[in-house]
């Protein structure tokens, strides 16, 4: 009987030990006077890390830690969700001169060094930026030595040049507004957009007009029937974001808005088009065909201008996606990343 | 419709019409007010729970009494009493974002309070303080040699301006002891938070009792 109890205890201990494999780790990353929240979730033992740079500016890493695509990626690799400087749950005491794209790019570089120091120099790291994260990732690639630390760059609908983005968005608005208004002359939204773009001087787009282009870009997505969307998953994600998320949505909103305002003047004029040639690591560019926020033309330009040999770069379009293909076509999006990571890890 | 509207708007004039001129007296309250202790639930945006303990020091108060005799209500004379007081509250609040950080917020506040007929009161306060957020997870950094440095219970401190509005009820009549319950809505404005400010909203539900 005693032996039997001993076996049961041993069995339970072994079972518990098996479950102790870490799949989630949360910590702060300190760089100067900024403390940034980092969540590492997924298969940490794979020793392959996907460092995700969220959109915005004004977003947070937790917004990306939901849904099918995240689950698929986390099954294979560890995904590093960073709350960038001044956003999400990140904190600090610094002055507003430290809110620049370059400072934030240096944060990303320092974080890759930290990941190598923490998880081993043999770890594979892939940088993955979405939207504004695409600009931040590009800045880190061309302004720091991060390319020596990472295995590849994944750019999903990334905004590496706002002046180009604005011009291309206007072209898309012109094309689609004509098509829609020919069929539905009374369509209010597209009528409003047509009036708005007719007044813009494309050689002199103001900051205010740039802001409106971005707003309309987001707004039109809901009117495009071709874009697929899993309503149930979106509702679940919203629930988790509000009630389970470690980042308070209120704090994230306030700090994110203020940091975004601090960056606004700089990023509205920012263009890395002429520096893309400095990128020579493997690249994967992923774009939604119906992305009015960061039009596909930016994907073409990035693909063409990076110095990476053709064999090591690819540009993939998602036919039923808008600005967030990870939500519109999550399986295909995640599988393309997995194929890329498997090749270069 | 117009007639009905006029009646509705004129109703208070009728109800509060006075038979005699009202008498008002204002005098300072010279009685001794013992310091009080406050204990409250301190929720940052309600959901992030915490606790606040405070020490209230009475400064001065003024008693304002009015006697009014209405035409209605049988021509009875009523005594309306208001006690306006000023006090200082020294307090320490703590609340947790349990996946993230725990905060300690000591502050000193000046509070103005108006007590109506020894029952309901309203108050508002403002002051100065600090908030220290201690991270519950480890904090890492890398040095110039790319070596990892790990800190436990690292954190950040911010200068804070606390503000609040309070509604309360005096329990003296019910329990023959000087005690009050209150609900307080407020904000602590953390300055220098990520280069800007962060107004942290809080809700409190608590109890004041005098030190015997």
C-alpha cells in the first residue's frame, strides 16, 4: 500500500514537472529612463523568437496577442509582444525629446540584445512590424546594427514612408470612389471621400489632411465586402482585451494618444524610401490588397528597394484582406510567416 | 402644453414660498473636533483593487443656520443647518495591477466639506503627493558589454496631484458615535509619466471614525 501511494506521489510530481515548461513570461525592459513591458508567449523552448512591433503609434503589444494567427505562431515559436516606449503598460520618467523614431528604434535594437543575452546567443530572432511597427522596424534596420542580431524582417502593411503612403492612398481613394459612385451615386461615405481628395494638393499634403487620409483609410474597410472577417473571433478578442489583458485599456489609450501626438509631426514627414537599400537580411513583405491605410504600393517599393537578393525576399498579397491580414486571413498569414521562419531560423 | 410647462416651472416657487422672512445665523464652531481615521476600498478605475488609510485633522468650521416658515407644510417653521468645515487629510493608498505593478501613493490633501442637517455631506479636496509603482515582474537591462542585468521590484515614482469629490452620510444620529461613510470619485494626476501625464481615476468606498 505504501509503495502504491509512493508511486502515485511520484507520478503526480512528474506530471507537474512536465507542465512546468514555460510558455509565458512577462517582464520589463529598461533602456535609460524608459521601462517597457514585454510579454514572451508561446514555444520558448523552440529558441526562435518573433519580436512583434505593434501599430499606432498609440497601440500596444497586447492588441496582437489574440486570435488564430497568434495561436498558430505561438504553437511553433515564442512571440515577443513589446509595449513600445510611452505606450501600453510601459512607463518611465523622461522628457518629450526622448519621443523620437530614432530613440524608439534604439529601444528595439537593445531589446534584441537583451533577448540574446537572456535566451542564449544561438537564439533566432525575427523582427515583425505591422503598420506603424513597419516604420519603426525599418528605422531600427537602417539606423542601428540590428541586422547583425536578427535572422529576418517581416513587414506586414508597414508604413516606411508617410509622404508616399498619403499619395498612394489618394490614388486608391480616387479609383475606388469612382467605381463605387458609378454604381451607387448616393453613397455618402465615398461621396465625402471624393470631395475630400478633390481638394488636396498632392504636392503639399498638410498634417491635418494626412490625419484624415488615415481615418478614411480605416473607415472604408467596413464598407468593402471582399474583406473577410471573423466576427466571433473579433468579439472574443475585444472581450479578452478589455477584461483579461494585463495592459489597462484606459492607461494604454491615454499614454498612447499622448505619445502619438508627440511623434505626429516627425512621422508625418518621415520617409525611409531612400534608405531601404541598407536592408540586406531575408525579408517577407505581407500586404492586404484592400489596405487603404498603408497601400500595397509601399509593399512593392519596399520589396524592390531592399538589397536582399531576390531568392531571400518575397512579397505576398492577401486577396481578402485590408490593413490587418492577421485578422482577415489569419491561417494563411501565419502559415506564410511559419514558412519564412522555418527557412531562415 | 404651455400651461403645463408654466405650472411645472412655477411649482418650486409655490412650494418654497415663505410666510415669514427667513432668519439666518452664522457662527464659528469652536467645539473640539478630534482627529479621525479613514479606511476605504481604493479601486483604480474600480477594477484594480486597493486600500487607503487616512488621518483627518480638523482645521476650522462654520455653522450656518436658517429658520424658514413655509406657507405650505402647515406653516411650520423649519431649522436648516449647514456646517462648513476645512480639514487636512494625510493618507496612504495602495492598489495593484496584479499582472503588472503595485502602486503606493502617499499624499496630503486639503478638504472642504459641507454637512447638511447633520446627515448628508458633500466634500471636495485637492493636494500633493507621490505615486511609486513597483513592478511585480523582473526588470531587465543590458549593459555596454551586452550583459544581462536583472532587478526585482524595480519601479518608478511620479509627483502626483490628487483631486476628489466626495458624498457621505453622518452616522452620529444612528449610532451615537462620530462616524461617517462615504463614496469618493477622484483622480491622481501623475506628472512626468512617459514624458507627459497620466490621470489615474479612482473610486473609493470608505468609513471615517473619530479617534476616541
